C-alpha cells in the first residue's frame, strides 16, 4: 500500500515528531497537579475554620457586650428596672397623697370612687353673671354664706376667688339608683285602689344641711342634654333641683336666693317664673318663697305615689 510506505518513510525521517503526534492526550493529572489541588483544598478548609472561629468569637462578644443595642438581655433588664420604678412611684404617690375631709365632700369630684355620668354638667359657667349677682347680694350682707351643689374642684375655687369674704360650703348628694327611670317616677298607671300593692315612689336622697347653717345663696349646676328628644325627662336633673330647693327651703327663716347654671329651662313646678329675678345666657337667678318650696317638697316626687290615699286610714 502506497500510504503505508509513505508513513514508514516519514517515521524514518522524523520518528520523534511522529510519536508526539500520535501520543494520546493525557487522561490523568500530572504528579504536580494533585499536589497543587490538595494544597488549595487544605487552604480553603483552614480559611473556613478561621472564619467560623471569628464568627463564634464575635457572637460571644456580642452576647456579653455591655452595650444595650447589641445585647437583648440588657434591654430586658432596663425595661424591668423602669417598670419597678414606675410601680414604686405610684405607691409613694398613693401613700403620701393628702387626705380629703369627708365632711366637705363634693358631688362630682371629691370622695367619689364612681362618677355617675347622668349628673355630669358640661356647661361653662358665666362668671361675669355670677360676679354681678354676688355683688348685688354683698350690698345686703358682707359675709355671704353660699351653698354649692354639683360644681367641680376648679369651679369651687373660682367661687372662693369671686367672693373671698364669703363662706362657701359644698354639699354631697347620693346618686339615684340606676333602676330609677323617668317612667318609674311618672308611670302610665298605678294601683290607686291598692288592690295588689301600695304605690310608692323610689327614694331620691336629698342633702341634710345642719340646722345651725344659715345660707344666703344656693348655687347648683344642672345637666342639660338638649340633643336628646326628651331632655326635660331627666332623673338626675330633677334630683339636683329638688336638692337645691331643699337647701333653700330649710335654711332658717330668711330669704335664700337660688342660682342655677343650665342651658335648659329649670322645672317650673319648683322654680316658677314669678320668682325669677334675672336670666342671662345659662344663668338663672331666683328669689323663691321658702314656704312655697316646703309645701312642694312635701308632695311625692312624681305620679308614682298618691299625695292623699283614696282610702282613709
């Protein structure tokens, strides 16, 4: 074969080049390559171990770091400390707070664990009108004695500032029971013949003023809920007016003025128009008759009870 003869001749001419050309490519790494790769693998493992040790040291440092922003245990410690300080401050405030004299307990603010929202009056007092009426009464007596009903602490202090020479006395009033509704005082039907029971009105406790107390003015602040449909049918409002009438009627035998602070018209059954001296804004100034008030207070609170029984006892 001519091709075989040519190949043999070329091999005879340059046998080394032919061998290199015919040698297959190496399939296994050289002796130096495994050493290089093994060395690289060892270095990578060492670097990983060093990085893991650094991370572990950083974590240990963070766990015992005194800085609160790095250690949640310190944050919890400061929160507990602040909570304990708040509790201690509250206890000290309660222990060393000034005691309040129960004899001068005020209806809305002093000595009350619970405030009945039915009795809360949100009207602003027109102090210019109050000052004007007090000035007119000071002409009659320099040392006025004023009875206050349903005013808060700041308003009582304002009264004392307007009349520094006057004696202001606050009166407490027991709230009416929550079961007492307007329909309870004025029911549609009662047992007039007393076949099943004797009709009786629920109690509305009135303040008891000392017999020696001599008041010149009785001032009361009445709630007014104009936004309600039947705003005039308000048990708390009626209760406060009865209390003011009681203080004015049984304060010795002399003229006692009544000053009512309310945006709504007072009850004409107690304070009639003929007794009204002045009315401006929400200030109503009356000069009622003590005899008339006493006779009205002897009547039942509403139609829940007969003033005179049909059957004679």
